[in-house]
C-alpha cells in the first residue's frame, strides 16, 4: 500500500467494474496458524493473509518457540508443529488489536500452563474477555487480570485442570467459544471434553469455520445443535500436510457492494458460495436490494441497474460484512434497518456509534439502538471527512460513498487514517481505485 500519513481523498467515481483477487481470510489464517503450531507434523499454509493481525500471531508463535518459515516472497508458509505444546513456557506477548489471536491463544496457554502475559493496544484493553476467562478458570486454569477485571492485559500461570466440562456465554463474541473449541484437544488426552453454550450464540458461521478447520487437522467435534459441543478422548491436532487459505469473504463485501451500487460487473476471485466462511451470505442481502449475483467455484460476480431497494434484515450471522450494507443503504429507495448487531459494540471500536456518526456526516438520518441501526438515505450524499476510529472496516466501507448510484451521486470523501486497513487488507485503496472508474470504456 502507498504511504498515506494522515488522510486519503477519494474523488467521485461514475461506476465500478473489474476483477479483484482477494487477500486471504483473517479468520481462517489465524485459526490455521494456531492449529498448525499445535499439530503433530509440519504444515504448509498457502495464501496466508499478509496483515497486522496475522503478523501478531506469527510473532507470538515464534516467541513461544514455534519454528516457521516464509517461502521466498510468496504468501506461503511452513509451520513446524509443537505436537500439542509450546517449547517456551515463559513469555510476554503483544497481541495488538487482534481478537482472532488473543482469544484462542489465551485458552491454549491457560490449558497448557506456564507464565505468560498477554497485552495489546489500548482498544484491546477495552474489548471484553471475561466470559472466556471465567469459563477457563472454572475448570482450574489460573488467569489473572493485570488491569480492569474482565479485560486484557492478562497474566496466565500454571493451574490444575480438574474438570472437562465447560460453560461459556454465547451472546458477546463467538470467539470465546472458538477459543475453547480450539483448546479442547489439549485437554482430551484421557477424557472427553464438553462445552455448553449459555444463552444465545451469536455469529454462528464463525463457529462453523472453527469446526471445519479442526476437522482438517484431524479433530472431530460432536454437537447438539448450537447448545453443546463434545470432543471425544484421545484426539489431537495432526497436520493435513498442506492447506490453502480462502480469500476473505468479509473483504469481498466492499467490492461486491461497489458492483451493486455502481453497476458493475465486479467479480471477486478467491471465494465462492461453497466457502466455509459465513460472510459469503452477504450476497443474499445484495440480492434483496436488487443486485444480480452469479457465481463459480472460486468467484462471485455482482452487477445491477444501480437502483437499490431498502432492506430490513437480521445480520447477527454476518456482523462484519453487515457494516457494508449500512453504507450501501445510502443508495437505497427508502430507510433500511440492520437488526441484531449488538456485537458491533465490542469490536475494534463501538461500530454502532461510529457508523451512526459518520453516516450522518454524509447527510443520512440515522437511528441507533442497543442492537440495531436504521439508515434513511439523503437526497444527495454530502462531501465529508470520515473518521475511522483505528478500525479497518470503517475505512473500507466508507470508500463506497464516493460511488455514483442510479438514485444519487457519490461525493468526494476524505478518509482519515487510511493506514488502519493494514489490519486485514494493506493495499485496499489501491485495489479499490482499480475498480472505481470514471471512463466509460
């Protein structure tokens, strides 16, 4: 990505068309790295995402004594598994703002035992982790808070696990359940391990990603709907030899929405409808808004007349991609309501408050609740400077407000702190500029 020290100006674009090769999925990348590190054998990981969050995980694993190599200048890596353990038993680990790194690592380190401190940027210390810590400490691990109770930083010491049945709340973050599932094989040497979900489980598709990747590494999890998960005794991670990281379906949402807003066709390559990522269901929302979707084994394409219909839908299953719908709603023919998105409040920023604030700058009327957002589009999108709150998805989704739709024209948009996209998509704005065009031919 180019160096943008403070801001980036996006000029209005008449239409969007082209083909985008997606970066690797963050969710798949960090899960795969940790499973490979804990596996028996050596794993070749192909097309790993290059981003701040994966760098955090790679660095942490290296600090913990796991050996890995990057293959030349490619996005392929070789990870030498620790066969269910980390060689280093005392470490200070900086986790940045990577929830997909700190939460599963916390569970694995707590189960294995040692002397570890985990901390991150200031926002990470505002993101809850108490439900995960409570679930682990209830079975005998020893995790202490170094700051505010319920939040990182954490200090992990060697505990004494006295039970194989865990309970965890499901209504704050699905990453807590993912963390327990990924750590379960470390506890299942002699006894089965079961995990019960208390209350509603949000973001279920992300649990599907976890279970499918665990299966690739030789671990089967039986489940009773979304209420309980059981791991039979004697299972452990075994390298699949080679595994390829799918393109990031959340990142795909920006380009697919661009095609829906500004005509298209826009095709994303690296992910298809048979993806293990739930965010591919984002295309269902675009279809409801009037876009035309075509798909192949490893690609999705969107085009439209640029006339979008208002939408009223539950987005609990795709909270990250749903942010893109909030901006696409600026181009709809009436008010749109995004429901069941309470998890936005504990993400990289309070995304409900942040989205409402920035959408209003563009002229929209916005009503925000604890778990919903209602967006009434403006007659004309206003020129605006968008604050990004050190949140990569804020920066990426608001780039769409520079596009021309059939109902209303995009405007010049200034994105403050554009470098925050490095968390998942360092060259996002370069790629976006290739599909956002002003020439007709």
